[in-house]
C-alpha cells in the first residue's frame, strides 16, 4: 500500500532522515520505535506533507506523494494524529470533528458524515457529552481521543499516529490504544510511532527501529521484543517514561 | 445643547456603524490569518473613489458603478494578498512583518489613487434622495438607513458564516493552527485569499454607503483604518457582533465628545475612554471568535 523509498528530510543542513525505506501492506499495523531524535516524528510529518522531502519517494498505491501538498494528501487517504494532538482549541469538539471531514464536503452525503460522527462518538463515548465544549477545555486524554476521532472523520486508508500515549495516564493510554486496535481489526491500516517500545511492540505486528535518521532493524514486533539491539537502544530508559 | 442629544446620538450611531463595518473587515482577516490589516481603511477609500470614477457624474447608473467598485476593490484585495502577503506567508514570516507590509500598501494605494483618479474631495448622490425623514425628535438622512441596514445585513451574514458554515469554521481553524488545518484538507492559501477578498469587499461596501454622507478623497483611508481597528479591539478582535458594538460605542462617544467637550479634543476624550475600557477588559468587551490559548501562542 505504502512504500517509502530512500527518504531524506532535512532541517536546514541537518538531515533528520538519511535515506529511510519502509513498506506498509494494506490492513497492517506497523510500528516505528526509536529514541528521541531518531527521526520518527519527522517521518510522519513528511508522510503527511507538513515537511518537504529533500530526496526519495513516498509511494501510496502507485502514486508518488512527495510533491503533493499537505491539504491534498488527506483526500488520498492519509490522515495523521499528530504529536501533541493539535486539536483546534477555540472550536468545539463537534466542530473539530466536522472539520475532520472537510475534504469530503463536496463528495460525501451529509447523512454519511453524520453517521461517521456517531461512529466516532460511539468509539469515544466521553466525547459525546462534551460535543459543544471547546476542545481546549478537554483533558489531555480527551483531546487525544478527539485528535483520533478527527482523523477518522476523513475516512483514512492509512492512519499515522504520533505518540498517542504521550503524557497520558496508563489507563487512558490503554483505552485509546484499545480503540485503535479495534479499528485495525476492522481493516484500518495504521502506522504507530512510539518512544515507548514495549507498548508499540505489543500493539503492532511489524516494526521498524529508527536511530539517528536511519532504519537500524526491522521485523516482526514479537521478534524485535527479544532483539538485543532494541534492548541496547533503550537501555536505561526502561521505566523512565517518555520525556 | 442637551436638546441636541438625540441628534448627536443618531449621528454617532450612523458613523459608528461605518466604523463597525470596517472593524468587521479587520475581524474577518484576523479570524483567518491572525493578521491585522493596516490597509483596511484603504478598501473603504477605494470603494468610494472607484464608484466616483465609474459613475462619472451619471454616465453609468450609480448602482452599477457601486457594484463595479466593490468588485474592483475585491480584486485589488486579492492582488494584494497574492503580491504582498503570500510570499511572506510561504516563508512563515513573523506577524509584525505583515503589519509593516500592509502599512506599505496603505501608503502606496492612496498615492496611486491620487495620481490615477483625482486629488480632490468629491461625493456622489445619496441612494434614495436627501429629503430627511422624521424619526421622533430628530430628522435623519435617508442614506443613514442604508448605512444601518447594510451593517445589520453584513453582521448577521458573517456571524452565520463563521458559526454555521464549514468554510467559516475552516477559516477559523487556519488562524488557530495552519498546519493542522492543512491536514484536514483545508486549502490554506485559498482560504487566506478568500479572507482578503471578503475584507476588501466589505471595506468597499462601507465606502460606497458612507460617501454620500461625507466627501471622499484619496487620503481618508488611514483615519478609518485607525477607527476600525479601535472598534475591533474594543469589541474583542475577531468577534463580529463585538466589532459592530465597538464601532457604535466609538461613533457615539466621538459625536458626544466633539459636541460637549470640543471638536479639538474630541479624539483625545474618545480614545481616553477607550483606553479605560481596555484597561478594565484587555481582550475587549466580547469574547473573540478565535481566542488563542497560551499554549497555541
């Protein structure tokens, strides 16, 4: 479905991704793990169009997206749940969700968008009671649910998730990852970026390990859990939490 | 002197409505871009001056000339966005860069109008004649009703636009977080252009309805910019209803202070009172439509 080929992304002279290649098959749940500064978030920003690509290709179902502007990528089926959520704070929960379906405003019947809205509110019932509330007044976990819901409203074929558990209580993080797991079981393709390797390797079926802008290992998540390299990368990090 | 009070208030309300319309222009652009448009008054000036140009003492029917002027000003707004704003936007310039750029525009445009159209003050006929209508104790020029009617229609229309249409909400989303708005599929640059077109068109409309009450000239833009900005800030920058209320407060204060204090110190008294309002309520009387939380700034 998605093939990233020799992707290079630079901030000025500093290369954050130095020729990264990876693939995601339809319906897969793929993880990207690695320490801070490994280029995980950069990858998602480049895939979603927020960062320009210096070299390489991003091929989604045969089309190179590298030059497609960010606002056109969502209609190609790519949606992102960004790090830090980036919900529209001064707008209501409902308005945030409506904007998630913005690119479908001319193509989807209203009833279909409304049905999707119901689906999101069923997935995250806590949002239902808060649909008129401003997004800025939600708790961190609720904002994360809103960010996921907003992305789902675009009916993505590929969902990019950047540290959805960051800064959340374990119970809340588990609830969100559980919901994502159910969506994946229904056929949604997901790319999960996580600093918390244990969490990511449990949720996904296949993973890539990033270090300093390169893929240093990849394979089934179950195997990677036993891979000494992963342990080495994370040595001393266990239990310290993400920061 | 007190017997003049009703007349002064009515006059203040009429001019306040014009300030309010201009303030709405500020708010529309601010809602979409967080840019303070220091050329807003120039759109008002262009609306009046271009109508004069097209009207040419009756060669073209006034409504046609006015519609042409609003359209032309809208196109000029789009041109300014394309030539002066978009290059900055693409390079993620700091907010103050836009202010400076628009200030430059506000200097160039009046000079161009002076050279290309006229340096003289002029006006065109009121829309529905000049026979005053009695309204209780005061008589009011029929043009005043055009001003008030247009203000009401614009305010209601824009309120509906920002609160009930997806396009209006998308505009607000851009002001809050440009990157996230693009992720939603919102074409950010096209929306910014739309906000310039809207602001320019609104400014031109204000210029068209106010010109028969005053005279217009190439250099009236700046005072209207300052008053429109003041009205927008008092009302809560970005809040459409607040912009109108801010304009009305400013207009009435101005009318009363120039009559009861002195026309010389009128502005000083007006802005003095506005200062006090802002000291008490720094973010304006009403909640801005797009209120950025500290985290987003």
